[in-house]
């Protein structure tokens, strides 16, 4: 997709494509922020109504688990359907979930079961968006600009990560849950209007896709094709493993940073640390928007994976708010850079006809990393690492002089070990695994040439 004077039929096509990309990105980002407002507001509402931390956590599980499962099955639709229609269907489905939640809340009929069911349904509709948007980016953005475009996508995610808790807290007090749900519905309507207005021509489908003639392959077969393409490409398999490890690290940080900080400070310190981490994510996204990443993207992936590991390791050394804040900043600063560089490699090296399926396999595994972290973080901290670092713990004598003993120091030890493991994986990929280090040289580029904006001609139908 690198557009040169010889390959670009008109000078206006790239700029028109980029304008469409920015318009779609803006609408999707606003919708994402609305969804995150609702997720935060519903979790708070459930906790206030029930006082149950388990039910509070189930809201997050209902929001994440269906995405992890269904992105594998439904993400392949990005290779079969017209992307504009697919994103429209996704936004309309999610918008209907928000409308139903608002109606139930307005009639004072909203219950925990309805919240969990509609949050899960919304997650199913939303599961097709990451692979569809990843493929859409390759259609509208020249290959030389993909790093910056992916940085812009990560910027939207980081913006929601920072703004949604702050805005939701204020809106819950000012307008209540119903007000948040109405705002969410408005953001979905905006996204639907934008997707209905733009016209995007899809990439050609693979011959085996049978999108235009003959019986369609079952969804599970498309998911299997995505898995097998990753499995047969050792470099891609290593890259996906790094995505999984990165998301596992993020899940551990999110799950255990609060009890770690509360072991030596207060709730206000937790908020400041989370805000500092969000600023790191925002700055990492801005860096990718401006910089675009190194020429060899895998250097950005492995280099900032080392930064993430060292940042986690730093959190182990002392019960210090400043140290944990620096750790959170480093972990979340590296996240959008690793993600953007890795996705850009995938966009350049995976055939466009199967990019949706391959991205779905990657997203499913990466989401599984977060879920695994959420599932094991508490038991590992409470049952294994915290007892090891108490006054009479098995490792208190050996490691106590370095890390300290008592509440929270077992979590600190866990952070330190995961940090060391992260650095080791990055160094292994850089020094020992040629399939990862040299993947950009070994895998051929998959270029579409100019971009696929079609302002007047109809797109292939779903």
C-alpha cells in the first residue's frame, strides 16, 4: 500500500482515504468512550445495589469473556462481509443493548441479571470491531503510514482509559446511571450515522472465502484457518505470544496494583497511580502517532517489551507510591507502542483476504491472557506469594532484606518475577529466536497498492 507516483492513479485518492479513516476513527472513539462510561457506571451501580464484590467483578467478566470467545468465531466476518455493513451491524446491535438498558433503568426495572445479560450481548456485538477496524485501516491508509494510524487507534483507546472513570464518576452524581446510558446511546447513533455516510470498497476476497458464490464456510472453519496461519508462521506465532504475555502483564497490574498500594498507602494514592499510568498510555499513543515506530517494527515490539518488564520489576523494590507510579507509567507507556508496532507487522505481512481471521485468532489469545491474569492474580497473591513474604514465610529471610516483609510484599515479589520473565522472553526473541527477530525479512509484504476508498461505486454486499 506504499503509494508512489507510479502506483497512485490520482493525487487525491490517498488524502480522501485518510480523511475517511480519521472520520471513522473519531466516531468509533466517541462510541468507545460511551461504552466505557456505561461499563464503569454499571459496575458501580451493581456494587452499590448489592454490596457484592463478586457481582461487581462479574460485570467485568461479562464484558470481557464474550469478546475473547466470539472474536475468534465472528472476527472472520471481516473477511466475508462488506466492512462498512459489518461495522454498522455491530454498532446498531450495541446501540440496541444501550437502549434496552436505558429503558429498564428509566422504568426502575433494571436488575443484576439484566445487566449481565445485556453487557454480554453488547460484548458479542463488539467482538467483530477490532478485526474489522484493523482491516479497514489497511484499506484506507498507505502502508508507510500504518504505524501512525495504529498509534491513532491506540490513542483513542488510551483516551477512553483515562476519561471514562473520571467522566463516569461525575455523571453518576450529576445524572445517574440513566444519564450515562442515554449518552452511550447518543454515541452509538453518531457512529452509525458516520458509517452509513461513508463508502468503502473491500479488499478482494480469497478464492477459498466463497463470499460471492457457492456455500459459505462455517464460522468455525474460518476461525481454524486463522489459527493455522498463525501456527504455520513461526514469526507470527512468536509475535502473538508476546501479545499474550503483554496482556497478561496488564491484567496482573490492573488486578493487583490496588491491594499493593493499599498495603502501604490510601485510596487517593491508588487513583493517582492509575491516572499516571493512563498518562503513560496516552503519551505512548501520541509517540506512535508522531513517530510511527522504528523502521524495523519488531525492534519496537521487543525493545518496549523489555521496558515493560523492567517497569514491573521496579515496582517490587520498595513500598513507595512514586516507585509504583513510575512502574505503572512504564508498563502502560510501552503498551500502545508494542501493540501498534505488532499490528503494523501483521497488516503488512498477512494476506489481506485472511487478515480478519488472523487478527481474530491473535485477539482471542491476547484477550485470554488478560482473563488468565484476572483468574490467577488473586489466588497467586493470597495463597502463594503473600504467605511467602510474611514474618515467618519461606522467603522472608532471604528476600526480606531487599523487598521487605509483611502485607503487600508478596504481591511485590510477584511483580518482580513477572518483570524478569518479561525481560527474559524479549531477550529470547531478540537473541535466540531468528523466526521472530527476522520475521519482517522472511515474510513477504502483502500490499494492496493504493487504498480502497470508493466514493461512488457500490461495495460488495454482505
